């Protein structure tokens, strides 16, 4: 994206207090039992994501990938953190829809 498009999307979608939201996830109230069976879970990432790197999403995927639970991971090459508002959103939506349809 060029700078003007980045700036426009930032002012349109950025949440001023979003850092506080992320910090809350690391408090003791946010304990996750990764070994507990769960509903189907698809973790996605963008290889150019500067906010949450693909490696972090992949690490989370590995933690959730337990026996008897459907867990998948898809990394979208050259995509960023922002899914909507950019032309690539349709590609990601189509892949996710295909994944969901495979759960039947």
C-alpha cells in the first residue's frame, strides 16, 4: 500500500486504546488450557504482518494442535495484518470459506 492509503485506513480503523486491549490478554485472567478439546480452529497470518508476526501465529497454532481437535494454520504470503480495506481480502475470504466448507 502506498503511504496515503495506509494513512487513510489507519484513521478509519485504528482503535486509540488498542494497546490496552492487547495488554489485558497477558494478565493472569487470560490463562488458556491448550490441551482442552475445542471447536474447529483456523489460525491465519500474513507474512508481512508487523503487528503480530506469522511466527507468533504459527506458535499459537502448534499449541492448539492437539489430538481429537480440528486445528489448521494458513499463512498468506505478502499479506499484512489488515485484512479488510485492501484488494487481497477476497483471496483470504475465499480460502477461509473453502476451509469452513471442508468441515462438513
